[in-house]
C-alpha cells in the first residue's frame, strides 16, 4: 500500500466522559473508527514495583490516565495516517487484559478516534504535524450517567458495586472532565450537532 502523508488525512478526535456516545457516533460515521480505549494497560502490569493508580476505595482507577498507554496510542495513530493501517489491541474491559491484536485500515471518509483519554493525544499529534479537529460531545451529565450505567451493566464490564461507585464518582467529576477537555483544546458541541457534522463528513 502507498504511504498516506498524515497532514493530508483529516483526523477527528471525539471527546467526552464515559457514556457520552463517543463510540456509537465514531462507530457509525468513522472511516475508520479508532477505539483508543483499547490502549489501556493490562491488569498484569499492576505490580508492587510498578503499581497502577488506585481509587479511594482501593480498586485500580481506570479513569486515571496513568492506566492508559498514551505513547502506544499516538504511535499507532501515526502508523494509520502515514502507512494506511494500525495494530489495535483486543482489550477486554471485564478482565482488563489483551486477547491479541487486530488491524485497522484507512478507508474513504473521515478518521474518527475516540476514548476517555483522547484529550491526551491532541497535543502530541499536532506537534507531529497532524491536521486534527477536536470535539467535546456536550450532553447532560445525568443522561450520560444513566446511559453509562445501563451500558456497563448490560455488557457486564465490571461487578455492579464497582460500577455504582464509579458511576457516582464520574457524575461528581463531570464539570472537571469537561474543563479538562476544553483546556486541552477541544471545542464543545451539542451531541445532535456532532451527529449532523459526522453525517456530513461521511457523505462527503
């Protein structure tokens, strides 16, 4: 495959708290949809010598960026934009581990990358010369919390007590999460407008 120069390839980063609808929108309109949450670190990396961040109730804090491998995510996105494909881990949220890798390839249409730490890659990618648009999905915190809990219970992502504690904690942090994205350079856009924008990009 001929190399694709990354400055010529549009990249859209979709940000927002867990449950905001990032994966749904990117999966529907992305060409391809790049799931950056798959670059979580594995639970096996949590050792006494190199512990992962913990919550106040003693669980690994998967909402802390220290549990995520930013360098691997940036390198993989650059592979996609420069060489036309990338390797993405098959990450199991339930077991917090990898089960192999899969190849994601460029197609006709916008490249849409999303994940709860996607704000962490905006600066590094722009520094590497990538043309990036960064959008924060603005949606009601209570709507996000309800959708997040229903999704996580349905998919059996973690034990219910953990999901309830995490859900309440994220609801309380919603404003600070939004501020984090905006400070990183994302622009807030209501979810309905994000959907219309993505539909237009995909059709174009």
